[in-house]
C-alpha cells in the first residue's frame, strides 16, 4: 500500500493542486509573472523555446531539457519513493511556471528554469490549443 495513513486535508489539497491547475484559467494565461521562480528566463521567441525544449545540441549555458526532467522524476520509479511526499527543485520550478501561466521549455545551467510566454501567441492563428473554444 502506498499510503499507510490517510492524508490530512492540507496534504490532500497539496497533492491535488497540480490536478486543479489543469482545469484552471491560469494555465497558459501568462497572467501571473510575479509567481515565476527567481532567476527564470522568459522567452517570447517560439522557435527558441522549441529549440531549448527539443534539441539535444544546445548552447553551453543550457542543459538538455529531457534529461533534466528525467532526472527529476527518476526517484519516483522506485516504489519506496511513493511513500513520502517530497518536492524536487526541478518539479517545484515546473509547477511554479505552470501556476504562473507560462510554458516550461528548458533549464539553464546554474539551476534556473526557462519558460515561454504564451501570451505572444494570441491572435496569431498558430493553431494553439488556447485558440480553440472550450
């Protein structure tokens, strides 16, 4: 069994917060830049954001994004890791970026997340999911 004791209301709320965010108007709104982690690099160039997110050959000051994410979640592959709730700095930064309404797309050496400002896509007919009616 993963949980040996029932979660308190506070713990349950903390666990459910990322799920609630998926249905929030904050998601990809770029409405709360003040909620971004200190040192966040904010991009408005979609091509650069996609390069940082997907490329395996980056400028020296950046780390490969897929590797950063894989290292952050790898402790959860062990069954013992599910028994405790702890937050990795990368996972915490990811949540803060999503919560601020931005799109995480990279990691800068020196432990700073890089994100894309989706508000620059408004009205550009990009086919972005944000442009579709709900």
